[in-house]
C-alpha cells in the first residue's frame, strides 16, 4: 500500500511543472472517434477534461459525430452520399446534421462533463455567430458542406470567464442564415487560433503519424511543419491523416504553440499527453 501511495505521489510530482506551465492556458480538444463510442473511454475523456479545468486550465471542446449522423439518416431513410470523403448535405440532410450534432451529441457530452463534476455549456457555431461559414463548393454540388470563414470568439470568452467548459458543435452560419456542416478538425483548429490557445489536441483512432502504417512502433513523435510537404509526397501522410495534419499545421502557423494527434483509444490519453514527460501521439510544431 505504501509503495502504491509513493507511485501516486511521484505521478503528481511529475505533473507539477506541467500544471504550472499550463495554468490559465486555453487548450482546444477535438473529441471524436472511438472515444465517443466506448462508454468507458467516454467517461475517462470527461474526467480528463474536468481535471484540466480544476487544475486551472481552460479546456474548449469541439466534437464530431459522423457515425451518429449516418445512423439517424438511415433510420429516416435518407440516402447518404459522399464525394471525396465529404458528405453531400442537402436541406433534409442538414436538418438531421443540426439535430444530431447540435442536439443529441452535444448534450450528451455536456451531461457527461457535468456528471464528472464540471460545469459545461453546449453551443453550436450558430450561437452568437461563433462560426461564420461559406460553402466548400460554390457550385452547390456538395450542398451545405461548409468551411470556416471567420470565428467570433466572444461567446467562448464569456463562458470561460464565468467558469464554464464550452462544448461546441461544428455547425456554421452564413449571412443568409443558412446552416453549414463543417469538418470538426478544421473548426477546432480555427477556434484554437482565434482563442490564442496554447494547445490543440485531436483525439483519433490511430497512435499518431506512423512512418510505416504496418508498424505501430514507427510513430513519428515530432513533426515539423516544414516536413509536411515531403512526408505527403512520400505517402507517409496519407488518407485520413492528411486533413488532420493540415489542420494542425494551420493551427501552429496561426499562433498555437503545440498541436497533438493523440490516440483516443488509450485511456486518459489527454492527461498522458499534457501531464507526463513522455507524452503520446504525434506533436506538430512550427520549428
């Protein structure tokens, strides 16, 4: 028992300099993948985020919800079509996207954070015109699939100033009051830049960027923005990792100190990345 207590004390001592360094800092967490589906992992993510708040950090959560949208569309007999990995979003699909992301998924995360001892409030990018959007494809082929045009951080600042954890659904709005479905990674990056966040953490379903996708031990721990073009050309950055690395690169070049691609399938992966010497996943830096 004494040995166990000593180990716990050593963990706390190791975390101390990181707690000191990140006190008062903003950290944007993009929450998605397996960590949203597995009940045990979900609870641990909620605990991680609430702990961050209690040690003086200001976590900001941006979430996805693609599988939940697909499931609801199926139950409503609405066909799902993808073009170049993007969901074609007509008016009927957009209504479902908004209902699932801004309603069901958002409020489940809020409830989980509150149940873990936090104070969370859920909003979408339409609230306070937080996310001003424009269509990804002006021709209209993709419908209401959007990209971030501008971030108005005032509502997030208000929530943080009053002790709340903001939980944000990636839905944007244009000047004509049309809603847009936006990639959650890109929203997280844009918010991290607008909020002058110290860190952006993307929870994924992979260990990070691998030099060889067939070798889990080939993890690239640190990726410099200057290396991205050559790694992409070599096929090391490929598939679903392309948009994740892109948003990390945009965040650090926009002023975010560090960005991290972290395996959300690992319990307490956020704490391991932020509060331990080793960390996990891939860190993208502008050096």
